């Protein structure tokens, strides 16, 4: 992001710290962020974790 890239993809195995890494990047950038999950279970899990990590911010999720 510091080099001007607007989009990033984060890949990793289960338990490798992807959510923690995303939260730290979001906190550092201080910008609205869109996180896309491939299923409802993961979307709900991310929602819960981000609500805990960012209690003062709007955290929402939409399932289609």
C-alpha cells in the first residue's frame, strides 16, 4: 500500500494469522476497508472478530 498499490490479496493456511494481519493493516491505513469471504460461516467469524478488534468503528457484513 505504501508503494501505491490499491488492492491486495492475503493467502495463508488456517491459523496462520490472516485475520490478525488484516486488522493490523486496516488499523495502520485508517481507511474504509472491504473484506470478501467465500462463505457465510467465515463472513460471520470475521464480523465477530473485527467487531472485537474495532469496537469504535462500524463493522458490517452482507450475505448474498
